[in-house]
């Protein structure tokens, strides 16, 4: 399982649970199936940039925040990992990542 898939999946699960939403509710809101969402949350499946953007909108968070591993000591994704990811995202998403990097003071 890829590290980024696991981080994104963990964040989606965390955000969903924080809001008290079911997988069925989130899946229906995104136009995907609950089993597909289960695979995303477990890090077994990746997803399109469009779906990532829709997740950010649904949870009202920056897309870039979905790619940051949160632990008790803070973000554990390195600047180099964020830079590599940034190259694969659209210009709109790149702006969101730059804003998050600035906010984190990395």
C-alpha cells in the first residue's frame, strides 16, 4: 500500500468520523459506492484529482490538508514529499498546497 494512499485514507476516515457521517452518506454525496470509499479509507485504492477536490469541498478543508499525516507531534510529511506531490496536481490545487505549507511554517 502506498504511503500517500494510506495518509489520504486515514484523513478521510478521521474527517468523516469527526462529523459523525456514515460511509454511505459520504459515498452518496460524492457519487461513489460505499465499498469504494472503504477501499479509499483503508489505503487500498487511489482516486482521481476530481474526487480529491470533491472530498475537500465536502469536508470544507483544503485539498492539501488531505495529504498531511497527523500524529500527536504534528505533520510528518516532509517538504520534499509535498514538493513531489505538488508537481502532479492542477494549478488550483498547487495554490492550496502552497498556502498550507505557509501556514505550517515548513
